[in-house]
C-alpha cells in the first residue's frame, strides 16, 4: 500500500514519480546511458545557466546537493518522461466504432455557421479622392472583371490591403467575423461570384466568394481526425491513471 500523508496533490505526484522510476528498474535490461545524462546536463547548463558552469555549481550548492545527486535527479526526470510517453503511446489507437459513437453523442459540438472563402480588392481613398474619382477607379475594376480578368490577378495588381500579395486571400470567414456591409454582400453571393463595388468612407471594396460552407452539422469524415485526437487524449489519461493506480497498489512508500 502507499501511505497518503499531508501535502495533497504534490505529495501524490512525488510518490508516483518514485513508483514510476522503480517500475523502470524492475527490468534489469533497462538503463539510461551515461552519455544521455551528460548531454542533458550540458543542455541544462547551456539553457538555464547561460553556459556558465560556475553558476550551475552555485545552484547545486544553494540546494545542498552534490553533482552525483543532481545526475541522479536528471536521470529520474528522463525515466519519468520516458515511462509516461510509453504509456501514452500504448493508448494511441482508436476504433472506428468509438469514433462513430462519439460523433453520434456529440453532434452539437460539430455545428458550423455559414462561411465564405473570401477574397477582397480594396481601393483606398486618398485625401484628393472625391466620390466621383472613387467610382471611376471602381468602374475600371468592374470593366476588367466583366472582360474576364482573374480576380486574384487583379487583387495582386490593384488592391491596397494587407493581403494583396496573396491575391486578396482572407480565407474562411463567418458572418460574425465581418463588418455588416461586407457580411451582407458576401453572403448574398454564390461560389465563384464577385460583388458590385462597396463604397465606404475608407474606399471601394470588391468581394469574391471562392467557396461556401452552409450552416449545419459537419459530416463525420470532416471531423474524424479531430474526434480521434480527443479520444486518444482521453484514453491516454485513463490508461495512465489505471497504470499509476496499479503501481500505487503494488508499491510501498514510507512518509517521514
């Protein structure tokens, strides 16, 4: 049995660490090569003590431990990390049935709003621009679009917004992501359509809807990877807890 003294969670974590290290050494073939520990200590000196060995030694003195004690601590840290990682790996397969069940029981988690894949051309208004000059600039873009010019090419050439070099690519946008004038225009378009110029105090804007997603529950194939990640994490936590419980039952740790 494992004694449970004061100190709560911290104490239990320290006990678990002792038990995990003990479990590692039960297999006589397992050991941590000295070179691994040397490399880890060199990394610690480089990153935590700015490569200054005297600062590292001062730290050991402040804790009242020898270099040998610290090597043991580093070795146990490495074993603790390795053993927990092995446990997580063993829980990393999820059956298709479990994925389907999770999807069926949690469909509301996979609801998506209406979305548009948006591209934008912005013609900024200068101090000299009147409404008429802005309309003239906008009409020039309209004529080019009507003549069959590619929206992406026009965005690269004429747009004055921050995504110009990416062909005005603003990616997937929900209605709630956009200012109302843009949302109203964008969500009135079908895939492959562009808007009339939207005239605002800042300038003239053209929107192009490259693709659309309609509101509803996402199909399982679109969320399978996401569900698998959730279930792997759950399974790993449960497997680790069962493993620790077994170690706790079989271990014996005295509290002083």
